[in-house]
């Protein structure tokens, strides 16, 4: 199987520019990190979810003409081309047989250390940003993942098999943990300057560990749902009339004397 061409920083920038432009028409258009988490959940879902359905959930807005705030067909096509390329790359990463998350073939979501980036700003600019508005590391990614889970509840309903249900629930719990704020002591930075020096600590060790657990959880969910396969709709069996009930055909006879004979 041919490996997809790696996504480039320029292509991530192109996605950001499209979403920035969309927010001029729909302020609910997400950041790309949110879309990254959403995309991972789409790939982990129990059934294949096509692009139109996925984008309608991710980008649809009732207050926007046409539901999605693309400027025109050309912009939508550019977004979809980039979406498909990134989707193929993540799918290959999630299907790779890796032993460690630092493997070059491992899934590495595009997440931003916003707290670390804010720490590099001049003091007056930092003071203008409310602390509550600064997400923790990987928090937006996890919110995007869970947004997909919440919007397809039937596809994410836990299976009846107890062992499988506990396995999937544990994996989801590890991702949900990242939707909470990082309240630990900052000891790590996910940013480096041009000289390779780390920035000011902005991420706790507990958060870094939780991020790693969440990435393994994505692998677990992908494997679990693929093993279970799409949900099978229950067979609807019509109730059989009692022998002494009127026959369903409307003949006026008892069932046992008519179609039940």
C-alpha cells in the first residue's frame, strides 16, 4: 500500500486561512486544531462517514446561507482537497503498526501550545488576554474529537459485549480527560525557538502524560470499532395474531379459520 504524501506546514497554513476567512461569515467556524480532533473521531467511528456528512456536522451553520460559510465553490474544493489529503495521512498513521508514539509513522495531531505562545508575547499584550480564554495543551483537539462523538450518538453507542464496552469507554475517558483544564505545575514547553531552545514552561507533566494516553486511546478506538463493524439494524418481526383473534386480512373470520389454517 502506497503511503500518502505527508501534509506540509504550508498546507496547514492554507487550511487555517480558509477557516479564518470563513469566520468572517460565520463566527462558529472552528479552529483547525478542533477539526483535527474531529477528523480523528471520524476515522474511529463504527461506520464510514463521507466528506459531505462530516463537513455538514463540523462546519454547518443554520444562520449561514447554504449552511456552510465557504466563500465559493473554489474555496470549498480547495478545503476538501486538503481535507482528503490529511484524512488519508491520519488513516495511514492509525493503521500503522507502531510500538511508540515517537515513531515517525505514528499519529501526530496538529496541536498548538497556546499558553506557551502567549507567554512569548510582550507583557502588555499578555495582560490583554484573559487567562480563561487560553486553552490548555491539546484541549481544543480533544473537544473536537468529542464533538464528533456527541453528534453521532448511535454510532458511538457502547456495544452489549461487556468487555468491549469497558475497553471503548476507557479509551473515551482518556480523551475526555484532555477536555479539562491543565491545573498542574507547568514544567514543559512544546515550543522551540529558531535555535532549538525550549520556551517558557506551560504544560504540566501530568498533561503531557495524558496527551500520550489520549493518542493511544485513538488507536484503541480505531481497532475496536473496526473489529466490531457497523451496527446491524435489528430485524423487525411482525406480531402474529392469536388463533382466536380476527384475521388481519379483514375477512371477519378468526385467524385460525383463515390465514392461520
